[in-house]
């Protein structure tokens, strides 16, 4: 009898310890089609700062994260597709990532369920007016929903480059607290610039060194700004020097504020890959083999290589220059002083190391 009591007590103790270990945890269980060997997890905003990687086994995976609050995550597939997941404390979700022609399904947790319902109800929508009406109805049902910032980003900003007037009207329908969500705060800070809609670069597909397609819209997720060095191997050393000159910024500026990538417009991938072997940098390199016809060239009116282009989190062009020193001056003006968290030189902010 005593031995049986000890066994029961041990079992109860194990359950208590296990529950304590999982307290506040968000657990994501997923199914993905064959051929997807990795899934990259990034944050939609600064609440999830460092990317993570999921490695499915036989099309199945389990991934967990302990959020402080509801946190919007983006799952990036090797073929360039992007899917949102809303992580909540003490919630377990299930998702099905389909083949190219299938339907994505997410359930588990209030936010995931409401997002999934929204996708089903808007499956046939194809105009800006329909998108605005759908998002507006969603806000009316729940003005406090953490899903809304992503819907504004995905359906209105990326989907149709909605005007400032339209975006302001939709945002004002939300609760005051939700209007201060990180993404919306960054979006509203762009309104005063009053740039034309063609200053957005979102629908652009690039390739990494393995040939995998990646969407430009997803790059720099979780940062307020994305800095892009545009170059090509045919300009030889000036292109390599321009890329390398940005490396010191990572020691000075917080990743919550600035992410960096470089994009080559080489038409020959082999030439580009050979050039990459000449240095090692702390960010990803991409290529657009359209050359001077690249959308990133035409959309930013770039005339000279190498070129430095600063984008907002919504991929709106903020600044462009071919001068490294002018870039430093612009970063000092654009980025708040508290953004420079990595180093604190005694005599002011130093962007470029001597």
C-alpha cells in the first residue's frame, strides 16, 4: 500500500512539474506537404526579434514559444510562400500547410480561429473595395483584435497599396490601444512623408545562394527599417567594398531598428556566387537576374551601382544614395538615438568604425 501511494505521489509530482514547465507556452503542431525541409519563423514586428527554424520530419513538426503577449509570427517556406500564426499564452494550435494549390488552415486560439474564418469568408474577394469592407467588418466585430494589424498589412498595404486616407479611416475604427500596435505605429509615421504609391517595393521575388525563392516583402521582418545594398559582380571591388562597409552597422544599431541585406542584379548566377566567396558577411545575400530591368532598380529609379536604399518596414522607399557617408548622415537623422544600443561611444554616435 505504501509503495502504491509513493507511485501515485510521484506521478502527481511529475504532472505538476510538467504543467509548470509548460505554463505560458504556445505550442504549434503542423503538417506540411512533402518536399518542405525547413520553415523559417520570423516576427511580424519587434515582439519576436530573432528568427528561428523549424525542421519537419516526415511532413510533421511541433514548435513552441513562450510569448509575453499575443505575438504575430510569419512562417516562411522555401518556395517563397508566407503564412501568419498568432502565438498566445497557454494555447496549442494546429495548422495544415498545403501544396501550391491547396488551402492553408490554422486553428487553436482565439486569434488563429478568427483569422482562419476571415480567410474563408474573403476567399473570393478581388478588389480594394472588398478588402477594405472585409477588414472594416472584422474591426467592427472586434476592435481589440491583435489580428487586425496583420490584415491591414497583408490585405491593404501589400495587396492594394491603399491610400493614406483609406488606411487612416480603417485604423481609426480600432480601439485606441490597438492603434498603438508596433506595426501601425511604424505605418502612421510614414504618412507625413506623403510619398507616391509607386515608392513601395513589395511584390518582388529574389533568390538566395541555394536558388530558393524568397519574397522581398518578408525580408527584415521584426525591424523598423530594412537597408539594402544593391550591387552586381561586374563592378567588381566597389560592389564588394560597399557590402562590407555596412557590416559595422550591426555592431551599433539594434536589430529591432535595422536589418540589412544585399541584392545583386547579376544576370549570371555563377558570377554572383563566385563573387560571394570573396567575403563573409552577417546577413543574407540575394539575386535578381532581371539585371537593370529588376523591379528594385526601376521602382527606386536607381541609376548607379553600388547603391544604398533604406526601406520602411512596409517596404516603402525612405532614402537612396550611392554615397556611404551620406547614408550615415541619413541614418543619424532617421533613426531615433535610442536605436543605437550596440555601442555607446563617449563622443556621440559613431556609425562607421574607423
